[in-house]
């Protein structure tokens, strides 16, 4: 992947320049990202759609993450991040389809990486059934998708549950998306403040339409 260039901000979200993605992560420079959480009904139950990151990703390979997310490139607005939904999941959304929920500040520190992000958070509720033929995955980014019930997610993140739950979803294969089962617990997700995931579960519980 060619190195991307990002707008860089200070800790008050004031623009201070442009830097490569690699340098932003090595120096711990604040930059902006786009998050879109997708909810819907699957098998009659309210769910959030989680993507499983490709095992070839440089950060958090194979872990479950936001439905669709990515860096905002130099010159892009938060709304431009909607391209990620199309590129990663094959869903053609309009900005008007999404609800802007707010901005979260998130940091991740590991050897050789310091990732500081202003995450622009959006929600989308799928009115159509959540079925595998709705999605076309970019396999360089996404290994699979898993519609996980709000009930399971609440238990996982309200209690930091290490019990394994078998969740159903679809993984990309040469023949297309195929059904699979994945054992998950709280450690199966990209490490973030646990309240972040729990806040999203509660948001969808409060805002989801009737099935």
C-alpha cells in the first residue's frame, strides 16, 4: 500500500500540518479517522455488524472491529470517509443515510507505533435484511463480517467477559462469502476503552427501530 498522507492536529484538534501515515504513527501525531457502526436485525435479533480485520493488516490483524473504519486523508472531510464503507464492505451509502454521533479521542501505544486519533463516529441502521449477498468484502482489509447480538455485546463489555461465545457470520473464501462460526470474548476485539464498545451498544439499544 502506498504511504498515505494525513492532516495532523494538536491535542486541541487544531490543524498543524500534513504528514505521512507512517510518520504520524511513529511520532504519535494526532490525526482524524472515520468510523461507521452498522446495526440491523439478523434472525429476528438486533445486532451490530463487526468486521474481522484481515490477518495481513499491520495493526490488530484478525481482531473484530468497527463495522467500517479508516483514516481521513489529507484534504478530506469526515463525510468523505463514507468511501470506506463502499471500499471495505461494498455498501453504497449516502452521507444522508448516516447519523453523526460525535467525535471520540482514542489512543493505542505498542512497540514501534503510537496511534492518536480523533474518530468521527457515524451510525447506520440497515433496513434491509442482513444477508451475505448484501456485502462485497475487500479481502486486503476485511477477512469476514459477524452480526453479533446487542445482548452478547452488552454482556462482553459490561462485565469484561472472558467467556467464549460462539457467534455466526461469514468469511471470505475464493467461492465468496461462506458461513462460519467464531468463538469470541472481550479479547477478540481491537483494544479500545471498553466503555467505547458499551456506549455503542447502548446507543443502538436506544435508537433502533422496531423489527
